[in-house]
C-alpha cells in the first residue's frame, strides 16, 4: 500500500483561560513504503499573565535524517514555534502602540523562537 502523508493539529484553551494544550502529529513519506512521523505535545499554564511551558514533548520516528523528511520538517513552523507565537510573543506585542513597525525586544524574542 502506498504511503499517504497527513498532518493533524489540535489546540485547546481550557474554559478558565489558564491552560493551553497543543498536540500535533505528522506522517511524511520518504518513499511509497517508508514513512516517518513527527509528534508534538505542549502543556502550558498561565503564569503572571503569560503562558509558560509545563510539558513539552517532541518525538521523531523513522528515517527523519533523510533529505525528504528534513524538507518536510523544515517546511514550516513547528507546533512549538506556533504556540510561542500565539502565546508569549502575542502577549508582548499587544502592548505596543498602534502603527509600531519595529520593537527590538519583540524582534529578539521572535528570532529566538523561529531560529530554534
């Protein structure tokens, strides 16, 4: 049977707005009969107005060292990066004045996240 790639992402914010749970799984195909999987899980709690990671899990299964797997992994933001962008980075930039086009502190935070 031919390998069929897929990707699923789930993000849940608890009803009290104090806990976030994110889960993602991706299946990629190196060939018709060889697959690899990437699994991400993040549990975050609201602490002093910002979400902090409590549990972070990243698992790669299969030949993730192949060129095709690496291209798929590198193709976009990881679930962890996306969570940080939607959490702490968003929180820090909400206080900026409308029309702000540059903020060194926010840019540094963003660069640290995206370059991981």
